[in-house]
């Protein structure tokens, strides 16, 4: 991603690159340990932008609060037994996701 982008331009670019994925599309990324799960109360684009900018203090705070974490085997088991959709965006080397919540 271009480091010369302003914060607004970065968010716009990430927003354009965001899409819905099914578990089967996400599974290969999980297998290589690259899936980061974002709490539903956070803005996915904001999290991805902060990860791209490598704002360690903000990311570490979210991790400590368990609002951002690496997806684990328990998540994968749950996702593989039902039809799950995710909003996903790449913040290389990570695939940053939120589960789609149906109302």
C-alpha cells in the first residue's frame, strides 16, 4: 500500500478493497495464520488503516482489550460448521475480518 497516502485517502482505498468472503475463501488465509478478527464494535476500515500505518500502541491496546486478535482454532471450528460471512480487507500481511451479523 502506498505510504504517501493521507489518512483519508488510505481509508478510501481500503474501503474500496473491502468485500464479503465466505469461510471457504478465508480458510487458506487462516491456515497460514494471517486472519485477524476485529470486534463488531470497531470500524474495520479504521483498524486496517491503523495496522497499515503500523500504529503499534493502538493495536496493542486493542489486543489487550481483546477487540483485535488472531483467529484461533476454536473460531475455525465454529466457522466451518455453519455458513459464515465476513467483511474482509487486506492490511498486508494480514487479512482483517469482521463477522457479518445478520439482523
